[in-house]
C-alpha cells in the first residue's frame, strides 16, 4: 500500500515534533543537512558513504519524501531522516544554534523571473539563519546551473558571517537535475562554498 498514512508511520520520515525530539541533535555527532534533496540521489549516496553521520533531508514536495523514504528503507539506511518542510521553517523552528556540521543545496530553484526573485531561498535573512545553525568553521555548499543565480547569491553574502570560495565545476553529483542539464548539453555548473567564519545571532 502506498499511502501517506502508511508512510507517516515510516521511522525515516519525521512526522511530528515528538519524532523530531527523539533525534536529539546534540548527541547525534556529525549532522549533515541537504536542502531540496529532490529524488535523493546525493543524500542516499552520502549516507551510505558515511554510516556514522546523521543525514537530515529537507524537501518541500511531499511526493519526493515518499519516494525517497522507500529507497532509504529498501537500502536499510538507518542514518537518514526526512523532513517535509520549507528549509526556512525547518531551520527556524527545529534546528538549534550550532547544530549542523555541513549543509548543501544542489540546483536550488533559481526563480529566474524578476517578479519571482522574492522566492529565492538564499536571501541574507536565510543565510544568517543558516550561519547560526552551522557549527563554527563548517561549510555550506550551493551548486547551481544558473550563473545569474550564482551571482545573485554572491551579492547576498555581506554580513552573513561566511567566507566564500566560488568557481565553476564539471558535473559530479548525478542527481535528477544534473542529469537533466547534461541532456541539454550543459556541462559547467557554479559552485559556492561558504565557510562560517563568524557566528551570527539569528
Ligand atoms: C531544482 S530541484 C533540485 C533537486 C535535487 N537537488 C537535484 O539536484 O535533482 C529543487 C528542489 O528543491 C526543493 N525546494 C525548493 N525550495 C525549497 C525550500 N524552501 N525548502 C525545501 N525544499 C525546497 C524543490 O521542491 C525541489 O525538489
């Protein structure tokens, strides 16, 4: 049976506050967070590679959560938890300060139209929040196919407590969107690596 009700019983999906509190982030060791994991390829691969780390995937589309939860179960991965949420809300309400060891977002929605730019995730407000939730010295990785979006993110950074390293990279993540761009002959992506150098109160 493939229903939301049956999946809400999956231990992989964090369905409520009680399930979230059971994780006990303070004692969880190294915690990695993927924002907008989509079909979950990268999250699943990293979780298999690093069985001693805890991986929390945040995705706002319920269908993705359901599919990825099935894959987590079929691969017997016990170090992944999935949150159906907007990353802004999840970071605001659930994660305490200095609780995340690494965060990444592969091909975040670029919202290219000017009238939609208010929906872009990596605003100064979100970057300050992300900074606050990351452990000092840790990193957040953003990879995008859009040079405009990359340049926009770079302009959002002042005052967010990050040092930045950016440049172009070849395909290497084998996610659904990376494959989509490859089919369209796009082979250069934009990487923004943020290192937390100063703690921001949020
Ligand atoms: C372009 S897709 C990329 C998916 C995947 N990372 C990949 O590389 O194939 C962007 C994903 O981010 C999710 N997303 C967008 N905004 C989000 C937000 N504020 N919080 C959580 N997920 C978000 C979307 O639902 C979508 O699955």
